[in-house]
C-alpha cells in the first residue's frame, strides 16, 4: 500500500531548491506533493512524482544525494477533526509519525496526507480499520 | 627594569655565545652516546661529537623533525634513564602526529625559570596575583605559566581554560593582576568583562598571551578593552612549552632564552642557515635539557630573528611575531590541527577524503568548520538521520584533534578541485 517518495539533500545555499526543481521539470516528471525539512545547515526536499525512476536518474546524474523512502498516502475527510481521528488511531496502535505533509485534492471532499511512519504495513491496516482510505501509487495521480 | 635572572638576560652577546658553545658541545657528546637516532643521523652525515667545538659548528649537525620524533615514539629520543624522568607533556592531537616530551626535575626547573622570566618581564612580582587560564594537563600552557608564577612568588590561580563565569568571579574576588591564556580567550574574556560591566572591578594590569598567532591589531584591541598591557609568549612542547621566548615592555618581538635554546633561521626548502633579519623557519637546539634535548628541531614556524639592542636592557636575541608555517599545520584556538588528521577521521569511517577546512576569526575567536561532501550512504529522508551523521563526524574529529569542529555536510562533488586535487584549507584569518 506504500508509495515511493524521493528525498533530496539540499545544501543550505540559495538557488539549490530552484535547481533541483528545474532538473525534475526538465526530466518531464510531474510533482504531486512536496515538502521541505530545513535546518540551519541543510534542507531535505521530499517529493512524490509521477515517475520516480526518471526523476531519480535525472537528480543522480546532476550529482544530488537522493534516497527513496516508502511512505503511505491517506485520504482524510475534509472536515474539522478528520486528521485527528486518523492520527489518534495510529497513536493508539503505538505507531510513531516521523513526519507528514498534506496536499488538497481536486475533490473538495477529502485531503491527502503523506505519512512517514515506523511501520507502513501496520499503519495502513490500522488506518483502514479506522475507516481511513489508503491511496495507492496509481491512484494518487487520479485524485 | 624587571628581570628575573639579570646576569643572563642582560649578559654581553659574547658571553652568551660562550655559554652556548660550551653547552652545545657537551650536549652533543651526551646525546651521541645516549640517543640512537642522533648517533645514526650524525654518523650518516659524517659528523662526530668532537667536530662540535662551538656554537659556530651547529650548522654541521643534522636536523630533527616531528616525523623523527613520531617514528621514535615514545622513548626513542629519551636521553636519560627512564627512572630520571619525572613528567611528560604532549602535543595536541591524539593520533597521527603525537609527540611525548619528557622532563627530569632539572628540566622542569629550567622551564619554570624561562616562564618566570616572562612573568617578570610582564611586570610580575611576589605581590602579584597570576590567573593561569591556559589548559592544564598534557598541554604545556597551564603547567608552564603555573611554574613560572610560582618561581616569581606570585599568588597563582590555576584556573585552567573554560568556565568563563568562574574565571571572572575569581578574577574579581581575588584581584588577579596578570592573566595568562590564549589571545583569543583573552579577547573573549575582555569582551565579557565589558559586557557584564565588570571593568571597574578587575585589577588586571598585564596579560601573557600565547600558543597561537595573533595580530598587532588584536593586541591593541585587548589592551584598550580592559586597560592592560598584553605580552606575547612563544614555545612548543617539543622544546619545553611556553617560555622558549617572551616579550618585554618594548613589545617588538620575543627574547629567546638563549642560555637554554640556540635559535637559527633557515630556508625551509634547502635547510641553509640564513643571516639575522631574514625571514625563514626557526630551528631550536636545546643545550641544557637532560631528558629531551632536541637538536636543530624544525619548528615549521616562520619568523625573523634580530639581535639589535633592546630598550628593555636585555641582550637576548628576539624573534618576531610568527608569520606563518612551512607545513600545513593549522593552529586553531591554540590547538595544532593537521589536515591529515581530518582525512584520517573520515577514512576511518569509510568516507572518502573529500573535505574542506574553513578557518576564520570572528570577534577574535577562531571558527573551525569542516565541510564534508554528502554521500548516498549518509543520506536519509529524515533530519535526525542526517544530523546523527554530522554529530558522529564531529565526535570522530573531536577525539582525533582535541578540538571540536563544526561539521557541515555539503552537496556531493561540490568542493572545489583544482588540477584534480581539492583545496583542503581556506584560512580567512588575517594575522
């Protein structure tokens, strides 16, 4: 049920994000979701793209340090308390969330949350049982 | 005038030369018999102890280098039975370039005398309170000035380095009059004194600051900030620690304790001895030490020697402020750092040696950054994962160097390479 996220090491220097975005753009991949974790020294760009392999190749050829991480994408009801219900289920099951980021889908009924958790398989099962829909890699671009 | 041993410090040049000649031939005779590496080097060069009749013959002797000491670690250059040695001191850095120097009771006496001359030249008497804020332990700074201050009869505060709050409390409560530490720590203390409004509570009149290169501008800045006179002092563990040379009130160079150490200036490339006034590498020969008398030791420090008469009345020759190094050693916050040690720390963690050292001086304090290129193995999607690698590298380098760098991970292949070879060190300090 997990989908692939690409993480890119960005040195803390102006223009590095723009450069990485340009490289992915030129490789013809479409960005579905993105977040940046930043520290005073460096940043980590995390993206979900239409063609992971192609984007990876382009970034690696350009000399970037990259990694691929399986994450899960959960559809959350677009209403107050929607996210809280899903996260409560994970917390009860003892699953930690390392980081998360969200994007709004074209539909107004729900939002998609990307979750990096300690155990994808179990998290998907717990969320499913709590009535949260888990999105597959193919589905994410249909949203 | 303030002298500790006037009969030596102000002796006629000819008399100093006479003492040097006599002591040199005696020490050479002794080390030829007792130190195998010296005997071997002298034999290879075809020099016999009887060829060294006076200080004029010094140039006939082979040089001793840090590598020689490293190869003979730990006892190879020990010139007395081990039972006669009572102390060791060691250079900073824990691997690669370690040097252990031995002292007999007599050697400690000499060292303390040398430091006492520095304390007295800075105006120290038995009425003074000397705050020693150099590190104690294997580092020679603390023990050296501590001994010198004792000799003079000053009340000695063995503070060691760090813990600035406590430093300032003792400085105020016990009315310290002379501060001994590295120039960068002195500058930091001076700023803190002003920032905390303690300027009126301190009784400092002088500072003895060494173990790292500093500029005239920095000196004037420290002097002005806290209203003291700042004196330079020079030394190295191999020769005995601080007090090999020291500054007088004229502040135009450091008088070399020539009754114990003979100084020469050489061309670092050819080894040729250069006349006084020439810029070159300073080389020392210990002529009075029992345990570890180094002969023509290559310091790699670049400076100029002068024997012009000094207004302070001392006749001892002076060496200028340090003008650089003839090898790649950096002195950062008083600690000796070789780029090769950084390389060793990286290699020991299975990393390639793509790194760059950036040293700068901000508000009189050295900044020390090591940039390391990110590798796929070190990279992960979480900040904590990447930070853990930075912390690991910092710890590995700290244990190798004895000083903590700021490790900064940079993009792969981003460190400038010229002619296929990376530029390892960028030293932005203006000294």
